[in-house]
């Protein structure tokens, strides 16, 4: 029975992967079965809703500061990524966070600024968020969830033996297993990938990549969660720091090249 379940799930996922595999900017093959255009439209709708329903920062100096860093990051993009209509919202809430929506819609909570204490540390955050877009992570995550959900449904019907209660219980158990065993680790992989590509973006834009380590040390001090890393969609702060340190030689080469070309942003608040 277990072999049959594994086989069916494997076939389901294989069909999806054969249907739409692509290679992202990090050189990794990824599953993207969703429509990029549809996701971008959804992102635009959500962004409009955020602007309409959440408090926006009105202070011009704060907006200009965040925009200065964001513009510098976007300025190093190439091809379709550079041609994308990037937008920024600075949300007036004391939340230590930033996020991105499909289609280049960035949002930064003003509560992030006391933790990302200078332009370089803010660039580490925004570089990471921009990388999520250029790496098509939203499409990939949605595609993975769609395929994993189909595999869980097939396996649950088999385990449930045709009985509704048993099938429902099996779906819940398998769903939890898929989250911990497939979706969460995959999401952590995306976060690590965005850290690395984002580090390259900030360095190419003329921001000091070494400040990314200082940023995550600041984040660690603010982090009050005790969720184990295997249950989280993000790597632990210590893990991120280790990965960033390992990538610094390459990032510093980009940074020195940017400085040699006179690319040194002066974003101040």
C-alpha cells in the first residue's frame, strides 16, 4: 500500500514537473505551472488594496529614503526584470518586516527601519525581496502547493478506503506531512536563494554586502520565536548568517566593481 501511494504521488508530481520546468537566475530548475500574468494581476490588486486599507507613511523624508534604496537595487536589474513596473509602499506600522507581491510590488513597514539601521542594511532586505520576484518564487511556491495538494488528495482517498471520515483524517495527516516534508523545506530553500541573489543585487548597486550580516544579527536580537527551524518557512538567523558569510567573497567583488564605476548610493534619513 505504501509503495502504491508513493508511486501515485510520484506520478502526479512528475506529470506537473514535466509540464512546466524552467531554470531561474540562480541556475536551479523550478516548477512553474501558474500564469505569471495572472499572478501579476493578483499582485496588483492586492497592492491596491494594501494602499487603500493600510496606513501609509506620510513623511516625505522617510518615503524618499526607502525609495532611494529600492531604486538603486532595481537599477541593477536586466532584461524583463528591469522593464517591470516596480512600485513601493511604506506602511506606517511598527512591524519589523517587508514583503513583495508578484509584478514588482514592494511593501516596507516603517518598523523595519530601527532594525535595518542604515542604507546598507535596508538594501539587504530590499535586495532579498526583489530577488523573490526575479527568481519567480511566487509562481514556484503556488505550483508546488498545487501539485502537492493533488498528491495528498490521491493518497488520502487510498488510505481512507472510500470512507469519508477516514479520508478526511488521512488528508489532514498527509497535509501536515507534506507541509513539513515538502513545502516548508522548499520555502526555506527559496529564502536562502533570495538571500544570496539579493546579496549580489545590493553589492552591484554599491551597498556594502558585509552589512547583511550585521542586519541579521540585529534581527536575531529582535527575534522572540521559539519555532524550530524545520517547522518554519524561513531559515534560522544563524543559518542565514552562515550562508551570507560564505557568499561574501563573491559579493565583495561585485561591491568593489560597483565602487570603481562610481556607483555609491547616498540614501540618508
